C-alpha cells in the first residue's frame, strides 16, 4: 500500500516564506524528513525536505534557497519518499556536493542503486569486532594511537591548527597492508570555505589521491539542511562500496562542529527547547546515528573506518560536541597549540591521545611483535621528560640529575624526530626504527617496558654488533 503522502499530488498553499524555509498550509499525510519538489512560477524546480509538521502546516527547507519563490504561484509536490542518493563504483575519483550531485563538471553518475541516506542499522549480532592495522603513514598515529579497521577515531583540533593538512595527508597515504588496491577514501567536507575547498582539491589532484577518493563537498554558503544530509549521503556511499564492492573504506568527516552548528540552527528554526549551549537535547543520538555506521559485518570482506575531525571552540575539550563525540567513539587524537607554535608538524599531543582498540590491530602478523612494548616505552619516557620541563621552569636545570637531563633531551628529540615528519609517508617499520633510535639515547636498564628478547633483536647497539 502506498504511503498516504503519495496521494498529495500538488498544492499551491504556500502561506509565507522565511529565510530558507517555506510554510505550506492545508496538507495531510505528510511525514517528517520526506523529499519535496517545489516548482517556481518560471518552471524552475527545486528540492527541499520537510522539517516540521503541525496539524495542517508543513515547514520545508529548500536546498537551493528560497529566492524567487512566489507564495501565490509556487507549486509544492510531496513525494512521500525519504532522501536518497544514487550510488555507483564509478563515484571514485569524483567530486560531489552535499547531496551527491556532481560538482566537478562531469556527467551524472550512472546509478547502480538509489539508497536511503539514513542507511540500515547493522544488527549487533552481525557486527564483527574491529581488527587489522590501517597504516596512515603518520608515526604518532601508527605507533601510539593506532587506527584499526572498523574503528571510529576522532581528531580534536583547535581553530587555526593544521587539521585539514593532516586530514589530506591521511587521505592520500592511508592503506591496509597486504590488501593491494582494495582501499578507498570517502572524504566529507562540511561547511568549509572556498579557500579550504581549493586546498583539498589541489592536494588530491596533485598527488593523484583523487583516483580512490569520493569527495563530498558542502561549502559554507550552501544550505544548512544540505549540511545535515552530507555525512549521511557520504556514509551511504561508503556502506555501498564496503558491503557491496568489498572495499576497505576510510571515511574522513571534517568539520563536525560545522555539522552540529547546522543541527542547532535547524533546531532553533523548529522552535525546539534547547539543551546545553543551545544545542538540541537529541544531539548525542544524532551524532551516534553517524558514528555508529562504522564497523565490520561478519561474512563481509569490506569495512568502514571513521576519522571525524572536530574543531573545539576555545580549545575546550569539555565543550558539548567533543564531549559527546568522546562518549561514542573509541579514543581520540588531539592537536596541540603549544607544539604548533614550536614548529611540530603535525602538532599531535601524544599524552591525551588514545586508541581504545589499538591492541586489536597490532602485533605479529599485523605490525610487528615489539610494537606494544615500543609504544609503552616511548609514551612513558616522553611523559617523564615533559614532567621534567615543568620542574626545570621552577628549580632550574642545575637541580636535575644526569639521568633527568637525558630524559629532558629525549623529550626534545622525540618532538623533533618522531612527532615532526612533515609530508613524509612513513611505513610502520620506519616508524618503529625511529622509535628504537630515540630509545637508544636512554641507558639500557631504563627500558623497563620492553622485553629483553626485543632489546637484543631491535636495539641499534646490538644490531651494529
């Protein structure tokens, strides 16, 4: 049986227009979220989405804006369908707007299917646990905050920090070892400026990474409602590539704060009761519907791994958006303003970083047998060196022991050689090799977190001998 809204052919009952919204009276059988076709007096057709329904009044946000809409002659047709996106393997190497329409001047995609952008929830019983190592080529992430296939690992950044540069670097370098070409990136940019959009497009085209990237781009001056649809369209494409074409898909979402601002704006337009800092009370649930679309399914080869990027207002990690994101995801990568000022590239602050699923993706057959031990030792030694810096600021370097001075030098060298790498694409072997070179600065009896057999095998002093 057809949905009742399909019986609504057309109506001319636009009562008034307010910003990007139009208000239509005398409608029945309309449901929240369905797609609407709006025909202007000149015959131009635009699309929109039902935002709110009360009695016989429907509130519709128009994707392309409301300029030129006439309350007397404009015709509104309710389709009864949820928002959908056309999907195809040929989307790789293409640039689209927030709702999946080509933005690169190329032809429309010849669809293999047209799918509901809200996706289908994965049966919890059918979920497979995240496993296997994704090599990003960035030492700090690969060695200490390992990204695992099927994981969701956000990057928390501050305004002005080079998160976009890091995102582009990961997009072009990321690979699943031993999987050949079965790897794709869905890059989702929400609410970005023309300057940022130009940076991403030039970087992907220059490095050839665009060939395996599906790029969804929603600009700052695009409609707010499109910004809410953008990650959903992109994740639908990612699910299609992963579970129909068996690709390992890395989804990079930047910037989630722009998405949440759009959510707040729509919530205010619908006159909902605000929650913390004006964000809607259901923001946790809304974010979960995006983040939980990452994962692996038993019996399927493909996987979806998410790397959301989130700019923290005022560098405040307790702000509602990073706070809720931290509850839903499995760890975080944090960029540091202090390291950025001191020239670290990328300025990743190791100490607050965490990957809760790291142990599932490292070790023999995945990275290397000594990976866990090396990570523990590097983290502990760097943390001690950082503590000594604070002590030196109070009592001066003269009060330190000789061993303390070695740890202080270790912290400096760790930031210069391990954290800072610029655009270099490092293999996990190269990363661990740099880690061992740094640890050779310390007396051997200080390597308390590394098994004796690994010291004999990998320590530079023994390898030379």
